[in-house]
C-alpha cells in the first residue's frame, strides 16, 4: 500500500466522511477520519470500484493509500459542480436539473450489487436502532418497518441529495454508493 504525505496537497472539499485533496490535475484522494476502521474504507473502495465497472456514473477509483493518521482512497477528479450549485445558480432550469438527477439515480439504483463488499442496509438500520436512545416500543415499531422493506440486490445511495451528484459535461455522477 502506497504511503503519501498530504501536507503538500491542496484541500478542495470536506464532508461528513472525510476531506478531499487534489493530486495533480486528474486525481483526488479522499482522506478518512483516523477513527474510521480500515474494513469500512476497504468496503467503500470495493463498492465504488464494482459500481464503476458496471457502468454506474461514478468516479473511477485507483487504490487505497495510507497517510500518517489513517487511510484514503484515490479517485478520478471530477471537474463538475454539485447539482445543488447548478440549481441555486439557475433556478429557472430546475425541472431540467431534477430530470438529470432522477436519470442518474435510476442508473445507480438499477445496477446489481455484485460481490460481498456491499453492506446489508437493513442490518445496518437494525443495528442503529439497537444503539439508539428510543423507547423499546418505538424501536419495536421501527424494526417492524425495516423488516417490511423488500430484499434487493441493487445498489443504494445512502445519502441521497443533490449535493452528492456532480454535473460534468452535462452528465450526472454519483459520489458515494452502498449495496441494498
């Protein structure tokens, strides 16, 4: 595994799951918080790589790296802007942007989640319920709803919002994937 020094890289983005640094003109590295277990980083890498190979509109992925405090993943640098930025700048074109958003998400959610790198989201939701501060009755009701969700073998975006779709050359690209 390659080790990199991020001190010389330019920070270009930051989100809930890490920071993104520019590596040259065409690659970025997503640096995860040091608390994030390697197993989850490996799962994200495998999931994005698998989806990309299936033709899902997502960034190409090139490998996992280590840095002084943890791990990161190298991706293609997507030069586009978020769908949110487009919609705020050109509200008169909102219908067109929503159409592109739906088109992109349909491609994502229609792709098969092949292999074992995708999390079982129903199990993740159940675990979250066990660890929540809700009452036993609230947990029971929510767990019943979770159990009623049909089992599927397709990809699922775990944080579906317009900030997670980039538009580049008129096409939508999704930045994060999960299995269902």
